């Protein structure tokens, strides 16, 4: 299987608009960008390629143009959850007039395609809706395609991770998640050849710094409380590495990286190794 990272950033993206922090200043100077989250998964068998998109970010259109993808080439779209940075690009499926299978949890479909959100897209029959059950695998692209298993993760709202199996390999994608990854999910991703995971920031000081910007009313002790594992909705890089070690992932890619973390070059120097890589937009991986 081949994986292309369409966007390696969190909901603010990098550079964050109007931000003068060291990482955003570096990004503006070097042109390094983190678009919002997305991954394309591909598997080729007998000359036929099965292609799956995970999430439709507000940067989807630009990522498709930049990396040479098109919605007409997709065999399925999977949604992890209904937060803005994961669904705001769903309108970019307008171009092809093709109906694409879309897999998500029932509540996610109901929210995203409600009459007050993207419900108006239903009329264009862009998507064929499939409601996923936890740990119930389904196939995309037939018997020689990709086997997908949705797994639960903890986040501020119900959120899915995915396990992909094809050609005797296993890969897992867990975006937005808290440190308390449920035991059945840890079992499902065990020994993955490739693990993509939330690697939001490096430490709780960066978390507190980022939150001071829009919670100026919060006391230092309230910020400390918020930065603790169970109150924080994303993994710190140290927690992501702990998780990768615990489940025995052969290679781990850190994504959903915030502007509050160090500039990419510094993150790379600090964390990249044979088994770990800090993801970036357009990075490609194989399992
Ligand atoms: Zn997100
Ligand atoms: Zn910044
Ligand atoms: Zn989220």
C-alpha cells in the first residue's frame, strides 16, 4: 500500500494566519506549509489501483491539484469525525458528477449532512453513504482491494481511526486522539507495518502557550489542569512515541502537527529515525 500525506497540520494549519510565533515566522520565511489533515491510501493489484481518501479538509482542492489526485479516481472516502478541518472540503467533490462510497459513523453522517450543514450535497448524489460499525471490517475495491477496519479513539467527540490491510501488510491511521487509546484499538493496530498518528505538540508547555492566546481569562493552574492527558484532545509527541512503542509499530509517522510545535527542521532533527518520521505535506510512505 502507498500513502500520500495531503496535509500534516492541525485545524489552524501552518503558518497560522496572523501569528508571529517562531514556527510561523520560520514557515513564512522558508515557505514550509502544513495543510489541514488528509491521506490518500493506494493499493495496486493486477494492474488495478484501489484508492481511498481519508477526510476532506478545507485544503483538499489545493492538495489534490498539488499532488495530482482527483475525486473521480477515488474508490471511497472515509471520515474520521465531523470537526471542520476534516470535512470542510466535501464540497470539492462537485466536479466529477460521480457517486463515491462514503464511510463514516452514523452520528458523523447525520451531523455533516444535516440540512444546516452539507445536507444540500445530498441532492447531487455525490456520495453513497455507508454507516460504519466499530471493528467491523469492509472491503474497498473488491477482494484484491483494501480491507478497512474502523477503530474507536477518544477525542472531544466520537472519532474513528482506521486499520488498512492489503498485500499481507497492515497500516493504521489515528488522527485526532487522546492518550487513552481504547484497548480494542491498541489490539487492532498491534504490529502495524506503518502507523500514522496524532503528534500535535512536543510538551505541555507548548500546549499552555498556545492556549494562553485564546483563553486569556484562564489562570495558570486552570491551564495546567487543561494540559493533562485526559483533558487534552490530542497526543503530545512523547505520548505518540509511547503508543508506537507499546503496540510495536514498525514505522510511525507523526501528523496533525500544530504551529505551537517547533519548526519542521528542528522536529526532524529531534525525532526522525529509522522507525519515526515527522510527516510533512506531500510525504509518501509504503507498507
Ligand atoms: Zn483535526
Ligand atoms: Zn504560530
Ligand atoms: Zn478533531
